[in-house]
């Protein structure tokens, strides 16, 4: 595992950084909160909380609809975030960024617009066995509607996509290739650039969608370097508000895709005989948007960029290495997902203990972990377990918190001995 060197990004002051997150001072059952559930939803720094509150206190009005000062100011702040998102992921233009409720809605948008127009009976949609349900079910629905086939690239015992088999599943029938940048259940980092290149080579008629929900909080992302057609992610995973996210797509594709919801900003003019739709990206943004959430989303991007994504990745990687070593030393504990390239997830089971029981006991130690199938039931089936205990790391976590987790696990084992 990589260690920090003189040439590495400057190390973050995690102790100072933790003061940015008010909730970390919370006590749970009288004990300090150890929050290890950031893969489900990350906690929010004060600057994000302040940004959302400020909208309602100083700035709130509907956007794109008014000529009065509040509306103009709110619109300017709202649209400014579109540019931040584009720069954050290396997108060529802010006009390629669609605001949505999050990753799930983004995948559904692509399935219900590009997919409905371009997928036909006999076509194939290729995903991997690592996917979150949100990157499975929309494609299943599309396949059922169109008579297409869902094809799944397998994973090995370490939780890595078998690249040779992935490549062999690509072909002239492949119309959509969709995969996670990072697995939410195991933390496996997929080689998005290589997988996209393989799709270009072996399935030139296909589009590539990358689910970046677990990617953008933990590493720098450049959609141009990846070479994909769509990239989507959620604000709440990256220290921003819930109910907010973005889809990036190549403008030529977005321009050719039909709207999928009607009303509000997605129109230019309406008559009973015909409606003229707005331009990209507005034609995909029906109704009054999440104005305060969008502006707070921008604050979360500013926060992460201020820390430096390379510094965040280095700090989390070091902590992941420490946690992996610590958990691996516990007899009766089995790590699920041991890929060579991982990000911020420690998923495991304990002999003789149901994950839900372990999670409840850990909670009384102040430790918040996720237990269950993590909306990735096929991953659990692949490893022959009904559920796992998942400790997922954020930029605010420390070695001392890993030590608390380890003591809590040993207490769980003592109770079931």
C-alpha cells in the first residue's frame, strides 16, 4: 500500500478538519460518535450547512423565472454551480451538466431517454456483477420493455471485475455499457479508462455510463481522460446535501435525447398543438429545482477542492491500509472484497454473528456502520453471504476510530462466544 512521501500530496490535518463537521461532536449512547457509514451518506461540513441556510435567509427566490433582484441573484448562484460541477469532473462544458436528485435518477434518465430511443430487441446491455441496484434495475426495466438482454461481467474472489471476460462479452449487439467507478459494497476501484477503451474497441456502437457515486468523494475524476459518454454522481456522498446530484453527458448525445419529464424549465413555448422544448441541459430539468440544495452542492465541491482530491485520496488510502491490517488480525473475521485497488470500504463478516446483531452492538459503542446487502444483493450472492458489516471511511476518520471499531468487534465476539 502507498505511503506518504515528500513527493506525495501534502498530508491533511485530520484533527483540525474534523472541527469542520459539527455532528462529529455528537455522543451516541454516551460515547463519542465514530461515523463509519460515509458510503451510505457522508456528513456535512459547516460551510455546506451555512450555504444552504444562507439561501433561505438571504437569497431565496425561484430561478430562471423572475426579473426581480432576488431571482436574478438566485439564478446566478444556481447556474454558477453548473460550472463548478463541470470543472470538478473535467467536463468540456457546463452545458453538458444536468442537475438531478442523484445517481439513481441519472441512470434512470439515460435508460428512459437514450435507451428507449436506441435499444431494440436482441440488443445487449453490459454491466458488472459489482453493481448497486440503481445500476441494475433501470437496465432490467429497459430490457423487459425492448426485448433486449442484460449481460453481466463476473467478478473474482477478490471482488475484481474479470477484465478478459468483460472484454469478451462486448460485441456488435452491445448498445450500453454501465459500471460503477467504485463498488459501494466492496470498495473495489474499477479501471474505468481501460473498460471504456475496450468498449470503444469491441462495441463501437455502444455508449458507456459510469456510476461515479462512490468515485468522486475519494479521488480526482476526469471524464475526458476516462473517455466515457455519461458520468453521474450524488452530492450527499461527497459531503453535500441529499436529494441532489448531477449527470454529465456528451452534448451531442444529450441534444439528441428526448425529454423525460414535462413542465417548468424544460419548455420554451407551449401550445395545445405543439410544445417546443428548451435546449440542453434545461430540457431534462422539469419543475422547480432544488435551489438551496444545488447551491450547497457547490459549497461541497469548493470544500473538497480546497482540501485537494489527491490529498483526500492519500489520507483515505493510508487509513484503509491501517484498517485492513487491523481487521485482518482478528480471528473469526473475514474480509469480503480484497481487490488490489480499493477505496474507503471495509466489508466483513464475523463467524457465528449475524451482521445486524453486530451492528446493533457496535452502535452502543458509539460506532455507526452499515449492515445488510448495501443495495447490492448480487454481490452478496456471489460471496455466499446474506449481508456484511460495512465500515466505510470519510476524510474525517482517524486511526483512533479504527481502534474503537476493533475493540467493538472484539466485544461483539465475546458476547457470542
